C-alpha cells in the first residue's frame, strides 16, 4: 500500500526566506504527483502537477522536483510572503490504481512578517 | 460552472439520520472524486467516477455510504444512519480527462457534524 509522508508537520519562517517542503512515498511506481495548498476551512487548490516522466515543474515562485528512485518530491517556494501561510499537501497516484490519489498529512506553514 | 460547487457547506445531523451531500463538478469534467478529511489529516479517498460509471468505491468505509452520478455530471454522496465517527469534511474533486489522472480541482467541502 502506498504511504505518503510529509515532514515536518509544521514550519515557521520569517518573510523573505525560501521554503523547502518535503514529500516522500513508498511505492516508486507513481503515475503523477500533485502539490496542493489548503487554507483553513477551505478546499484544496492545485499548485503543481508532475507527471512520472518529469523531473520538475515550475510556476512563478514555486518549483517542485520529483525523484522517483528515492521516492521523494520537494516543493520550493522562493522569497516567502505572509500570504503563503497555509497547509501544503502532496498526493500521488500509482499506475495500478490511478484513480485513487494518496495524500500526505500536510505541512502547516506560517510565514511571519 | 467556474469551479466545483458543494452543498450544503455545513450539515449538523443527529445520530441515526440520513444525509445527502451534493457535488456539482466543473462543466465538461469527466472524472469525479469524493474524499473524506478528518481534522489535521490529509484527505482519504472514498470513491471515483468516470462519467456515470463508479470505477472505484474501495474507500467507502461501510455499506452505509453510497455515491451516485446518474447522468455523469452532478454527484451525490449519501450516508445512512449517521454515526459520530462520520463527522468530517467531505471533499469533492473533478478532473478533465478520463483516460489518465490529471489535475484535480476541489470544492470547498461539506462539513458534517454528527451529534
């Protein structure tokens, strides 16, 4: 069974610092991996989608890398802002059950002014 | 619609009552997913539709849970004889394609509290 882990569970950084969020998964036969943002009491907002054949994806200040062999993905957020405060979750789907996304528990991020 | 719409946003039910949660996906999206999220946890898969076909319902916790999407658009998640452990946020997501998992778009969720 695919297990997805996100460490740390919580992170606090001063404004302007770069954020590094980690996601690890046990089954390397993934189909794709997605990073989401969740604000309190809200649904999830998709940030980046990485296909299994890709090594990274970029959108603005966000960059996500994927290393299937080591079962890891990293989300980098450059020059953090207070508006980046949220919970960040990663989710993976595998080729044999691709309709079922497996989520990590998330990393709660606080960016202090 | 512009996004995934879920209703009601909040539902309080007495133990033993039946509830129905509605999801209106983004127009034209083939795939529709239901997830359950407990406080402080990531979403847990419940079920998945491709058009009107329910392709995977392995995450439904018991036979009290039932989901349908009869015309391949709006979906309803029904919980019969609710229990306190059913209290959670129920999230609906849709995705454009049906042949491969693509980007998921989530609704705001329906928060169910069972007293």
